[in-house]
C-alpha cells in the first residue's frame, strides 16, 4: 500500500462531534481561523503525496472507510489549507467541490492523537 495522505489530530473543536449525526466532519490545519476551530477536527502534519482517488482507503486511527467520491477542489484544498469536509454518506458524486465522500459507515469517535491516512 502506498500512503497518499498523512496527518495527526491535535484538537477537536467543541462543536465538531455534533456533526457526527449528519455523517460529516470538517478537517482544518492548526492555522484555521479561530472562529472556525470550534467546528473542526484540527490536525497538523498534512502530508499530501499524490491525488486522492475513488477507491482509496481513508483511515482514522484503526477505522477504515472507502473513498466513494472526490470533489473537484478536495486535493487542492487539502494540500494548501488542510481543509475539507468529509461526508460518510456513500455518495458517488460530491455535492460540493471541497467535499470528500466516504462509504456510509458509522463515524468512529475522533480523538486527539488519532492518525489520519489515505492509502492505496
């Protein structure tokens, strides 16, 4: 397996877990604007080593989710800002350019120290 993306979670915004019910999380690097941090999963390493493709595996700690759709701005936004929205809905087309869709599975509770990876 090759590693397409790697980062680590360093903070969980107070409102971020409230999006689990909507099958959604928002990622942002540690330099996110303060007014957005409370809604985001904050991470710091943000190593994008290629283009994310449908069929890749997104790993949160030990949990794995198959990528089902990649919005047209996902690779650019993740690489430049560390910012994307992730939907756990199984859609085969992203509803917004900055959205990454994963298979429709329960979201594992994300905690500080979790490793985020995309592998192929």
